[in-house]
C-alpha cells in the first residue's frame, strides 16, 4: 500500500525530473538560437560592423573550431568537478559573450565573443546531457529523457529561424538578438540551482582532465583543417574526396581486423565497429544539417531575394521532417534492421541535397521545400540515441553527443570554407549589397549542396558496413562488453561471431 506521503514524494520526484528535462532542453535551444540567429543576421552584421567577407568567415570559423574542439574536455571537467557547475559556467560565459557585442562596436570584440560562445556552447551541450543521466536512473525514464533531449536538439535549429527572423524584422538590428540571448541565459542560470541537483564529482576523474585537455589540440586542429581545406581548395571536389575518405577510413580499416594475429587497433575497430559506425554516421549527418541551414539561409537571402521573415517560414517545415523521422525510423529499425534503416534515412537526406544542387540559379521558397523535408527526415537519425544502444548504456549517448557536436563544428567549417573560395573570386572586398554577388555565389552554394549529398551517401555506406543488419528492439550489451557496441555486433549477446 502506498501512503499519501510516499505518493506525494513520488509525484514531486516526477515533477522535478520533468522540470530538469525541460530546463536542459531549453539550455540546448539557447545554443542553437545563438548559431541560428547569427546565420540569419549575417546581412545586418556585415552592414553594422562593416565586415569584409573574410572577416565574416573568421567569425564563423572561430565559433566552429571552439565548439568542435571542447566536448571531451567539457565532459571530463564535469565528471571531476560536477556537471551542474560546468553547465552554469557555460551559461555565465554565454551571457557575457552575448552582452559584449550588444554594447560594443569594435569588430575585435565580436570576434572574441564568437570564440567565447563556442566554448560556452561546448560546456552547455556536454553538461546538459550528463545532467540528464545523473538526474534519471537507468531504465525507461532515462531513455525517454534522452530521446526528448536529442529530438529537441534536432528540431531546434529550423524551429528557431522564424522567431529570429521576426525579431530581426521588427528591430532591424542584430543587437536585439544578443540581448535576447543574454536575458534567456540569465533566466536559465537562475533556474538551474532550483531544478537540478549537482552530480557527484569523482576525485579520480581529476587526473584525467589533463589528458582530456590534450584532446582539444587534435579536435581543434581537425576543425581548423576542415576550414582550411574548404578555403584553400582549388575545387570543391577535393573537399568532398578528403571528407569522404576520412569518414570511411575507420570503417574500412575495421574489416582488416578480422581473424587472429592482427594489430590491436584493427581488432578493436572490427570488434566495436557498430559503436564507431554510429559515431561516424552521427558526425556526418550533423555536419550536413549544420551546413545546409547556414548555406540555405544565405542562399535564400542572397540568391532568392527572400526577406528574413519568409526565410523563417521556408525553414520551418524542416521541423515536421525531423519529427516524421523520429516517428518512422524506430519501428522501421525494429523490422528492417538498424543498418538498413539508417542507410535508407541517410540516402533520403542525400537525395534532398542533390535536389538542391540541381535547382536553377533563382532559388525560391518552393524550390527548397521538398529537399529540405527530405534532409530533415534523414537527419531524424540524430534524435534517436537509444536506437543505437539500450537504455542504461550511458557511454554511447555521451559519445553520440560528442560526435554530433564535432560534426556540427566540422560541417560549419567545411561549408564556410567553400563559400570563402567563392568569395575570393569576387571583384570587391566588402558586401554593401548582397544581391550584387548572386552570380558569384551560385557555384559555391551548389558545391556546398554537393558536399552535403556526399556526406549523406557516405553515412549510408558506413551504416551498411558497420551497423547491425537484423531488427533491433532497443537492446544492447553491457557497457563493459565490446565498448558498449549495440546488440548484434561481435562480442555482444546474440552475435553470430565474425
């Protein structure tokens, strides 16, 4: 028999758990709002801050590099000192870096604030997911909370374009976006201690912070290299070839790890191929989604001549595509197999990019609608962490989150780099009138869409090579078995061996 006090306590626990999920989802929306608002406000930012296109590229690349470089360090700091502290530190930095350009007029302040926002976004993103795991016991409750969180992340980018557009159209200044971001961050900062309990710091984890800090260098270099590659490439084909080859290397090498007497690295890549494959697929799709929202926003303004309000409405259907993907893909994976389902979804996303790349020079609202829906549906994979692992395996959701974070940063760098190559062929150094440059931007925009198609098709190939081919029903091995690889892989219960 449940006493009244016990029922009240259980109700309070459920209420607090739900409040935590909502608060952490809103924290993630704040991160997405920052990146989306900046993309939508590019014409005003260029005008008010008197930026050259190279200066604008620096702003975009700086954020991407910082955001992509810090997920591993942010997770390590959270484990060592408390995830809530990391989240609150990220919110404080976000507030400060939004307030600075709102009150200043120096372009150097804006550049520094973008770097700080990238760091803050990494801390908020990593801390939010870790706090979901610490506030929800292992089981269905945690799985639902993770699914809600990842779904919000996937839907937030296209969803916030419209409110950003309305705000810009009403105020005619990007500083209003900075003030809104600072105010929203302050509210979340005040609510965080009330809604969230601090995770228990692990003193043993402090020794690992130094090693995690070292990971900043290669991850930051990878994001910088992506930007450098896009910005220095003579042809976008070079960018596509290098990106595809880099994504396929781990999966391809894994097949050389079969049998006895092979190097330990190759054996591990084969044994844990499903986990590595899931990380790679998420990275590729996140890169494509982040890149297409930036490029499509720019293209609809510059090439299509749409107002910011119409761009908001044009991108809003992408939310429906993501939601449809979330509803269709899980039952499909249970019947057709995870590998085939994810490969099919990635191919659908690639088809959307292909349709965008073959559009005429005049890109209009109707031209982008169907391709955007297809891309969003395919990227619904990003909202399904428990499709790749069973509830209770907290290593894989953290890895998926870091992969999504890295992919978004890499995608931003790659796509910005390709646009930079196009800009280098322009006859002027500033952008007083964006429409004057439509003829120069069209080839670069098409190259970006071709890159997105290549990323989607590569994700499909990786999924077929690595993910389980049989139907999955949300189960996976213990985290200590085969590195937490999903069920059906070598070393997991129910696997059939090499």
